[in-house]
C-alpha cells in the first residue's frame, strides 16, 4: 500500500484522528512555521485506518521526521499507537469532545504504560505542542534554542507591556478600551 | 513473522496488555470453560508489541475466533487497537491500576469514536466479559442461550437461598456464622 | 397485560428510557438498517413503567430478538434491568444529560455486578451500539461478518481519501474549502 | 412464586444487593431498633434475582412496610428498581466498592429521573439511612418525633462533653488518653 | 427576632439558598400542590442569614411542618444546616451551578456525617423532592399513599401510550411529528 | 529590572495570570474599594513573565502590601509561585477555563505542599477573595472588622427582605415580577 | 447556655468537626505555637451541636480571637457555618475521609457562595492552615511577619542542604542512607 | 548565590520537589544511564526554595543540559516553574500523593497555558520520562535513535517470549510458575 502524502518529510509531522480536529490542531503548524521548522499535516484515524497509521508511524523516521505531534479526542489512542511504532518522540494533544470535557482524552493520552511514553500537553494545547516540538529539536540545534529564547523574551515583553498599560491607566480604563476594540 | 500461540483457534480469544493482568483476567476463561466454550489466552502489549497485536487481530477471524476479550489498564488502548483490525466483536475489560482507580482505563476503553465499538464491561469485570462473550455466541447458538438461561436460574436460586437463610435466622445469626466459616 | 409493540420481532430491539432519547438513539437503527438487519424501536422507562420493561425483557428472546440495545441517561438503570431478565446480550448506551456530562450514566451502565454484564459503548455512542449489535449477530452469520469487513474498508477508504486531499492541497486549503461548503 | 422472608412485615424493610453488604448495612438496623421501630433485613440482587426484587417491592406496602432502605454498590440499581414498584419512600445507601470509591454507586442511586425519587444518603451511610427512616415515620408519629428530639439532644450532649474534656485538659492530653484507651 | 413568613405552616416547607434558585425549585411546589399537600416557599441563605435559617429550622416542627425540602448550590450547606436543628426529615436538592456541574453540591448535600441525614435527590431534582416529601407524609397517611399509587399508574400509562404510538407508526414518524409540534 | 506599576503600594495587591482574567477578577477590587481599602491591580503570567512575578512577590511587602490576591486558570501556578516568594498571605482564585470546569485550577491552587499555603476561594470567587482580604486586614484593624460586621448585617437584611416579599406575595408572584423587571 | 471551653481566648481558635479529626488537625496548633501565637483547640460538630457552634462563632471575636481554623470531612459544613456567624477570617481544612479521597470536603469548603468566604487549604493541610493564620495576623503585626520571613528562610536552607547532600554523594547513596536511618 | 550541585552538567537533569520523591523518580535516571546518557539528580522545592529553582532553570542550558525532567506531587508547580525560565524542553512527572490519587498533580502539570509547554507523562511515570528524554535527544543524535530502536525491539521480544510461554503451557501453568518464583 502507498499513501501519497508521504513523499518528502519535513522535521515535524502533525497528525490527528479526524479532519474535524484540524481547527483545534492548526495552531501547532502555525507556531512551528513561525520557527521556520518544516511541518506536514495529515488526518488518519487509529481506529478507522489502522494500517495507514502503522505505516505512517513506521516510516516517519526514515523519511526524515524527527518529532510527531498527534491530536485525538475521546478514547484518544492515536498518539499511543504511533508511539508504539516509532523511536521518535510523540507529542499528544488531548482534544476536548462535547461529552466529558477532555478528561477522557487526557487520561487516554497521558497514562501510557512503562516503555512507551507520549509527551502530553494540555487539553486543546496544540500551540504548546508546536513549541514543545521546537524545544525537542532544539536539543540538537542551537539556532532553534536561540529562537526559543527570543520567543520567550517576546512573550515576556508583551505581558509586561500590558501590565504597564494596566498599571498606568488602571484596570477599569483598560477593560473599557478592550470592549471598544 | 510467526507466533506459535496461533495454531488452532477456539471461539473466544482472551488477550491482555501484560502478563501481570492474568490474575485479573482469569475469571473470563473460567466462566467460558464453564459454558464449554473453547478459549485461548495470551498477553500482548499494544504498545510494546504492536505488530504482533495487529497480526493477532487481523488473523483472529480466519482462525475461527468469533469473539475477542481484551483487558488493559491505564491508557488502555489494547481493546480499541484490536477492534480497529477485526470485524469481530471486541469486549474490553478496564483493569484497575493503582493510580487512578481504573477510571482512566474505563474512559480509554469505553469512549471509542463512531465506527469502531468496544463492548466495555465494569472495571475488573473479567467474569462479566466471559458471560458477555457467551451471550454474543448465543445469538447464533441455541445451546448456549439455553445454558445462559440455566446460569441465570442458578444465580437466582443461590440469591434466594441466602435470602431465605437470612430471613429465617436473622441477619445477625447469618453474619455470625459467616465469621466462623 | 399486553403491549402491542410486541407482534413480530426483528433481530435487534432498540429501547430507550424516554422518547426524548430518540434523537440520540436513532443512529443505532440507521446503522443496523444499513446492514439489512431488522430493528424495532421503543421507549419504556425502567422506573416509570417497570412491569412493561420486565415483560419486554422476559419475552424478547422468544419473539426472535437476538440483541437488545438500551439507551438511558442519569441513573441509567434500563440496560441493567433488561439484562437481569434476559439471556440475550444487552448493549448499553449512556446518554449525556445536562447535569453531569454523562459520567453518571456511564458508571450506572458499565459498573454492572458479576453475573449480569452490559456491553457498554461510549457516551451518546448509539451508532457504535448498532455496529456492535451487528458484530454480535455476525458471530453466527457469515454474511454479516462480510458486510462488516466491507463497512470497515469503506471507512478506511474515506479516511484515506481525506488524508490524500489534505496531503495534496495542504490543510489550510482543505479548511478553507470546508468553510465554504 | 413465594418468598418465606415475607411473613409479617415490620415498618421498615432493609434490603441490600448482596449478603456481602451486610456488614456495611447493619448500622441501619441497629439505629432503628434503638428507636423501637421494627425492621426486617434481606439481601436480594436486582440483577441476579429481579423477579424476587419486583415481588418484594410490589408487596411491601400491603405487608405493612412503610419505608424501604436499599443498599447497593457499583452500578447500584437496587434502590431505583424498588422505587419503581412501590409508592413507599425508598432510602438508597451507596456502598463503596474497591474500584471507584463509591462515586459510581452515589451517581447510580442519586441521579434518578423525574417521577421516581430515591432518598440518597452518604456513601456507606447506613446509620443515617436508619435515622432518616425514623424521621419519615415520625411525620405521622409524635412518639418517634420525640424520640428523635431526644436522640439529637444526646448526640449534642456527647459532643459537648468531649469538647469540655478537650477544653479542660487540652487536646494533647486528650489525644494521649485516647491512645492509651 | 420575628420572621413574618412564619404564620401558619403547611405540612411541607420548601426553602432554598437564594431567590435565584426559585426557577429550579418551583417543581417541588407544583407536584405537592398536585397532591393537595400544603406548601410554603421561602429563600434564606445559610451563610448570609444564618440566624434566620436556624430559627426557621428550630421552629418548623411546632408550626406543623412535617417535611422540609431545601435546595442549594455550590458548597450547599443549607440542607445540612437545617437538618442539624430539626428532628424533621430534610430533603436536599443539589442545584447545578455553572462551575462544576452540580457535583460540588451533590457531595456537599449527600455526604452528611453519621447522626444527621439529608435525603438527597438528583441534581436539579426538585420535582422528585416534592414526590419524596409526599411519600414521607404517606407513611402515616393512607390517602396520600393512594394518591401516589395513582400518580405512578398515570406515569406508567403515559409511557405506554407513547411506546404504543412509537410502535405503531414507527419512531421516524414519531420524531417527525414532534418536530412539527 | 524595574516595573513601573510598582510605585506606591496600597494594602491589597490583585494580580492575575492574564489580562483576559480581568472581567472575572474585577469583583475583588470592587468589594475592597467598598471597604475603602486601597487596591492595585495587575496582570503578570507566572509562566510568560516569571522574573517579573518573582520581583513583584519579593517586593510586595516592603512596598506596603499586606495581602495579595492572585487569580489564575488551568495549571494555575501564579498564587503558589507568589506565595513562595513572600511572607504575606496569598489568596488564590481558581478561574474557570473552558476545558475542565475549573477543577484543574482549583486543585492547582488549593493542593499546596506543607510550608507554603495559599488561601483558596471558590472557582471564579473573586468577590469572596476581596472580602477575605478585608477579613485578613481586619485581624489587626478594628475599623475593618466593624465594616465587615456591617457588611454581613446588610447582606442578612437583603436576604430577609426578599424572604419577606416571597412570603407575603407568594413565590409565583415574586417570580412573575422578576421576569417583568 | 454556656460552654466552659470559652474562658480566655487566644488569637487563633482551632475547631474541628469531631474529636477523631484531632490527629489530622494537630499540626495547625504545633506550627502556631512555634510562632508563639496563642491557640485554643476544640471539637464541635456543626451538625450534632449546631447551637454550640453558632455560639462559638458569634462570640469568638469579642473573646479576642482573630483567626479561626476549622477542619472537617465529608459534607464539610463546619468552616462555612462558622464563617456565616463571624466577621473573622475562617480557614477551612478539608479532611480526607475513606470514601471519596477528600474531594467531597474540598468542594464543600472551597465552593462558598458570594459574600461569605472560607480560606481553603489543601486536603489534610492543617500545617498550612497554621502558617496561613500566622500570615493573616502578620498583616497587622511586624513581629509575626519577620518570624514568617525567618521560617521561610529556614525551610529554604533545609531544602538546599538536602540538595547539596544529594548533589555531593549522588542520589543513590542518599537513598541508601535514608533506608538505614 | 551559588549552588554546588551545579558544577558540570550532563545532558539530562532530573529534579523533583522533595527528597521524598526520590524512590518514585529514580527509574528516570536508571533508564537514561542504560542509554549511556549522562544525568544529574537533585531535589528542590518550587515553593520552599524558589530562588534556587529559578537559578537552576535559568542556568541549565548554559551548563550543557539539554532536557530537564521534573517530578512533583499535589499542586505540582515545579515543572511549570522551570519551563518558565528555560528554553529547554521540560518533562513533567505527576507524582501520586495519598489524597487525590495523582489527579491533582496530573492537572497541575499538563494544563499549562499557551506559550509554555510541559511534556507530561503518566502519573508516577518516571521511567517513561527517561525514555522520552532520550527520544528528545535522539532528534539530533542518530546513535540514541538507534539505541531506542534496539530498546523497543528488546521490549517486543520480551513480550513475545512471555506470550509464547503462555501459549505453550497455558496461562494456568504460567500463573502457577510465577507464584512459585
């Protein structure tokens, strides 16, 4: 069997259990592209297309992928199933479903048995999955580590700018301005 | 690859994520043997031996298996992974681990996405998994349905016998006698 | 007493605790009819009409029913009450209520005591209940097993088609097209 | 069918899902006997002996029972099943099982649908079930209401006596004395 | 101190922690009035008006109240505080708040310590609180017990009528008709 | 490093993890200003601006702050991080996020290890955080204690006024009037 | 009515729902005495001795108490009931019971309604309750604030000493030495 | 300030909130040493020694550390606090405490806000934290990736060997042999 989405691999591969997870997972791609890290995105269900998922996971490393981000909801097996087939680090994103507020997928992703870890981020935490993937690549890449330091500084600056604005005009003025905007 | 545990298949195959689950899962085999239904038992981790699990699941039907019982704890993916590869009904037994009282495995087994069900029983409910397997086979086997009717009658009789004993001697006498026994 | 909904029985009987559960349960009937398996549907509360439920459960087998699907919310006793009265396999569908996100009904259906199993599916998992019923009947019916294999293939093909589309045009184009559609 | 435990009914009938619940439920009988209120005790599973439970519940009122106390664990259906068959008030005692700390049975007893209430007490709260049964009978019985007032006074006095002892000698002396005793 | 709402007491007194609970609690009054049982309704916070609550609870019995229904949300202390001051049975209604889906109030009401029970009903179960109050009064009042039997019969008839309609026209027609209505 | 929001310190400092928490936290400032207690408000993330948070916490006491109120959601570390750096009492407000109903932040704030307490209030309980800050200051300030007594009296009076209105006109009239208003 | 435990009040009053809570609550007294802050300890149930609790709470301030620490388990109403009657800050300690791992008491203490806060600490967090009480008194008492700074320094030093020992000899030696000791 | 445990940094630094976490965390060091990856181990509380933790986190990268593993229980802030101060990937290990079965620390570690991820593993999942750290380093180190492939093969072989033994002698013999051993 051959899946065409598997031609040339960027360093990070983002996969999710269903195309309906794309809006929740998109932030992972956005943040990685911000770090100029190549990503590919696909959607493959561990339960409805298990052979494709196994093939995807088995081949990822040799295609040059170095980190896999896998998002899934409910009985979220996708991250763990992929982790079973690859020596690469797998980041799991529990996706909130309507029924149990994401706690089911948090458990199903985080509680992996000894031997096969999944690096779990927050419920609907796709953005952090992207940052974490960058951090992982950064262990062997000084350029990325520097970019991460800059990223953190930028975040800090934004927080301090807002704090300064709140401190100067008072929080009531700040709130009023935001309602207008 | 070839797994020797796969010679001649009985109707029900019992699998669990680890050999440490054997004490919790054994009741499923016991109850099925009580119904004279052939069982095989194995232990294969969905995360540590994923190819063997996939092969097991893909081949089960053609070896004559008609129902699969799969027990697992923590992020219990085994039942769902097997269900992904077989048209046979899969019964999932959430196994209680020390950390979260089995709720993690209950969620990870029950909350399967549309298209790939797992028939979930109670936490540590291996005995009921065995009975449920018999009931499934009973849909096409009058002999088993009759055996199930007899089984239910026997359970009822035992309950009524105890109730009669409590009613006759009083519950305090009953309790005292049990402490002696 | 006589209930007219009990004339000629199809192989699967779908029951729910209230007529307000019909929208949530309807997918079970849809999927079974897709497999050309006869279904009947009714709504009977285990608490408001307990004698009718008992009669329903006691008579199901002799009317030709082979699998019962029972959906209920809150303190969801219906599946367990039916399982108490029949040797047939009972599939329980926990229905999400507004107050506790379906966890109450998941517990009330899954945690059955030894001797009387209920095959529990996901919260609001009526579609999977239908598939599971087909799988149960498939243990004794080669035609249904083949239909299930085809069903799984079709699901897989749909997943791969979407993956191919995402892989080809990129996920951003895919998302944009979906918003238009 | 005829169950011999059903000869002459006292005002309160205590039932539980299994004879293994007797140690947890016994306090209900103790407290009621302390109020000189007649009790009977039995054990009948709603799932293993459903017809007996239905018969028990249907006949309770005409045998003179005025309140039913029902204790059960796991998917604790017994109180609700009885409530379905009787106009009498049913007090439910959720019994703690090993797997989910009693929350499953608390949900399965408390979350009854509109129309059929169960008066739920705390997990393993058999003593309070007994007191509540007395309070219910007290709505139509001045003697019992007076006994309840006295009971509350006695509890209060005991609490105040301990508080006085702690206040006088200090809590460290109090603790030391208890370790000796 | 004197509270004017305390002139002539009906048999059941309904109290809630806040006037914002009135919409959720109103069903208790409705159902009791349907049984021709006198009710009074008030709103008093156990935390914001504790002396009034204590006075209310201490005096209820001598004003002729026989059952108290108390509804509260969050850290729902009102039912337990009232139970502390009266020998009357207290029915607690956990009211769902936005933050924790009512589980906080279910725990805060159900988990009373030995000696002081609260008869807990379902989250937002005001209707059942009313029925339970009637059942409690029915322990000493044949007329109410008969009314409860009739009430149960009526519920059963309604359920069977709907089931007959679903059975006759099929559930799809039934659903379509409801969407029109 | 120097943060301009740190010029002259009032007695209570309100901080939150993000400016998006301002609407949820604003009630704390409102209630304190009602007690004529000086407040300052800022927003600083423990994770995105950790040095600023550490500086904030270390300097608070010497700038005259006596109580810190810290609100945060999700893995709500802000209150605990501040408590680590200051001898002042820290009040933590768990803020409800969309994913897990605030239980995550309740745990992350309340479950502090021995040695470093955080005074946790209810989920989204900013108003109570303000009152609690006043009570803390009141331990050394008779004027504030008197204001708190008056505050409690006013709350009580409001409750009793509503109760009187409900008692007089009946709850149905009360509800109808509220719908109009 | 008069309770002898109410003679001369120290600044902090520690109360708990039952004398069986003394072992869990004792650390609060220990830590306060370490700060040379006077404590009194008593045990009074909000449910079994409600008038004594009300009297205790109403009189605490005028007897010189400035902070109340209240520990309780299950449906832990004691802290909230006391908070209703006093303008003093009330610290609530949720005590772990066997049935629901302390989550019930955490909810019942933390989720107080607007207007009446309880400063909640961790489950079984009596030691932190003592430190928090000292911090509250420290808002108006420089000596206590200084003692708290010293206390924090001492904790830090102990942590660093252990870290140095682990860093020097390695964690395996450290662990081995602890097993010997 | 200077902490001697900071001389020469290996690639992975393991830190935990308390020396009492050493037995739970030790597996992380063991597994990394098995991969010939240098580790250092220390114990520093985020709450009791916050400046040391900040210094530790800020300096880790320049000392050559590439991955930090942080274990903590209860309101487990340590991993998040460290993640705030470093561009390195931080792996969080939720440690099970006695009170809430580790769910509090799972939430407190996994639910990090956007911008600052923590790679969360299972409750008490120190071994998997070690493997995950190796996988992270493996993104830039072919030797480690190869070692991970070998590690996975070894795990698989062990599982298959056990399965073969169970398949050959039967699970009852297998269980009997284990009890002897």
